[in-house]
C-alpha cells in the first residue's frame, strides 16, 4: 500500500475536511502536511459538528494515528485549545503527534500579519490575519523557531534572544507598535512548550512504519490550488511552503513522491473564494447571494466567518488544477446547493478581447478582464440530499456531474449531497 493525498482543487473550502473524515476509514495514519490555522475544516459526523484548524480530520477514529507534519506552522495556543475542545467533547487525542520539525507560529507573527494587512490599505490581500504568512516568511528567511527547539528551554531562549530584537525593530520602527518583552514571551512560550512536549515526535517514522506494514496513509491538504504560491493567483495567495499542491504532501510529512500513488482533488459544484483576488465567474449579484445562503451549510468562512464570494463552476481553473496536482480522481461536493436552480451555468472557457482562452492565465490583470464563456445546463429542481446512489440522482443532476467530469478530464468518484458524513455517493 502507499500514501494518497486529498487536495483542494479551487480556492479552498471545497470540503476537504468532510472528505478526509470519510476517507480516513481506509487509512491507519492521517497527516496534515501544510499551512497553519488559516485552514478551517468542517466535519459533521455522529459525534457532532467540528471546525478543525490544525488537527487532522482523521481524529474522530480513536484507533487512527493523526499527525501534524513538518510542513505545518503551529500556533501553540490554537493547537492546545483545539485539543482541549476535542477532549471535552469526547474525542480522544491519544494518538495525535506533532512534528519536531514543524515551525512555531509566535505572537509576533500574528501582530505582523495584522500590521502588514492594515498597511496595505485598499490593496490588502484579506488574509486570515492568523500570522501564517509571516511564520512561513521566517521559515524561509531562516529566522523561524522549530518545535524541536521550542520544547527545549535553553534552545528556545537562545533562539528568541537572536530573533526577537529583529522583530521588535520591525514592530517599533516600521509600524510604530510597542515591542514584545523577551521575558514574558519566553515565560509564556515555556508554559505552552511544557503542554505540547508529550505530542512532539519525528512524525515521519509513523508514516514510514505504516507504509512498510502495507497500510494506507492519508495526507490531508489545506487551502486550494488557486491559493498556491506557484500555481495560484499570485500575489493573492497563501504563503505555505511546502505548498498546498499534491506535490507538497511528500515534503510536508517526510516521504518521497514515489510513495504517493493517488491524488484525490476536491471540487465544489460551483466556485467560492474568501479574500481578495480575481475570480472570473464571481456572481456579485442576487444569484451569488442565493448560492451563498442555500442549503444546510451557508458559505461563511470556518476560520474568519467572512462571507465567501460565490460563482458558477469554472472548468478552466478547475481543469488547470487537475493538471498541476496530477489529480487521479475527483470528489464533487455541495451538489445539493444547486437543487433549486431552474438553470445552472458552467464556464467552459474564457474570452479576452474577442479571443477564446482555454488555459488559466498567470496575469492578474488578464484574470480580472476575462469574461467567462457559459454553457447553460437545465437544473433538476428536486432534493438530492437523501440520494446515496448515482443512478438515483435526477437525470439532469447526473448529466451535470458527467459534464464536469468531461471538462475536468478525470473521473469523479465521489459526489457529496450534504455536509454529513453519510451524505455521499460513491460511484
Ligand atoms: P475545507 O476547508 O475544504 O475542509 O471546507 P470547509 O469546511 O471550510 O467548507 C466546506 C463547507 O461545506 C462546510 O461548511 C461543510 O460542512 C460543508 N459541506 C461539505 N460538503 C457538503 C455538501 O455536499 N453539501 C453541503 N450543503 N455542504 C457541504
Ligand atoms: P482551507 O484549508 C479558504 C486565503 C485567505 C486569503 C489568502 C491569504 O479551509 O480550505 P493567509 O491567512 O493564508 O495568509 O491568507 O488565502 N485562505 C483560505 N481561503 N480556505 C482556506 O483554507 C484558506 N487559507 C487561506 O482568505 O485570501
Ligand atoms: Mg475551510
């Protein structure tokens, strides 16, 4: 057996969490491989409704090993709170481990994220303001603090003495903001470190051992392809390194790419985006508002509560993401949200100055100018929420899924028709 990856094929929030909660059944190890608590993965199962930011969505199976990989940046306060909340609701975190190579998201990262966003004014990226971007900047700049050092008081102190003066200079001189006190930051950090230490391991050994035993390892992505530093709508992207792309999964848990044999791309049956940046099929009108509010889980961010921008399915962007991830099969989520529409539009290409565009442009000004070329599909106007077999979907809904499959160029093996674990059709 080998590892398989679940990635977001659009701008995040495609329903990766609910897919991991479902697919974790087949794995013995579930590992998050990138990003930080900017991610918000909603899960609804027999234990209730949960919004996870750092803990992998395999946590609801008490016997599975859940790992937070070296590719994730960890805010200790957020992780400890998430663990405590899970435990208080009867979800065991006994088999949760955190990579000793993961970087720690420090209080100055959150401050800098806020200050940078405020300073950008009208050009704000509309980040989640969780400090994730600045934490990855420090990782790349070699001024980060890794979990292995964070949990050793002497190493932590030495690192803070080196890094904090730089951060304070930035806070004070660039932003006129008060500096952080070394002693307080150190004392708070040591307190968190004591609580986190029992979780910290070389997590790659769990992954290698499971693979050696012939078991399946599920690698859980965060965010989406179009938010990726390389593939996405730069600069309106997130800063994760390793990237949210499938290629980042191997790096983010310490295995080689040859150990991954399947990539499951999660796509919504339409598009959403939260934060700034181009979105060719956006419906900034009443139809967009209907998409946002339709169904049992309206489109408001799990991390920030912000309304998500909504629009019709964009096959240009989604096909591009199938390619850059090497997606082997797709999961189509939130089909039920389209249940009441008499007609649905599908964007099959873009048009720019009278020319047809079939590939996803790199230039932001071009993405802002392209006009979607729509194909009209007749709706089904019938509830799909209770359907569990593909053949039982209304014929127009089947046709919609098959048309998207054709446009993506890869099989759609899973269709979800509601937010609950069981509301799914496996083809
Ligand atoms: P993630 O970040 O990719 O894990 O996605 P989020 O959890 O941020 O956003 C997906 C939202 O859609 C959540 O509120 C889910 O509960 C919900 N959801 C997932 N699948 C379905 C579905 O098939 N139908 C409906 N109506 N909601 C769904
Ligand atoms: P999940 O895992 C949707 C977006 C932010 C912003 C941009 C940069 O739940 O799909 P950041 O805080 O990362 O520096 O913000 O990226 N963003 C997400 N949007 N889902 C996510 O994660 C996101 N993570 C970051 O809204 O536009
Ligand atoms: Mg989300």
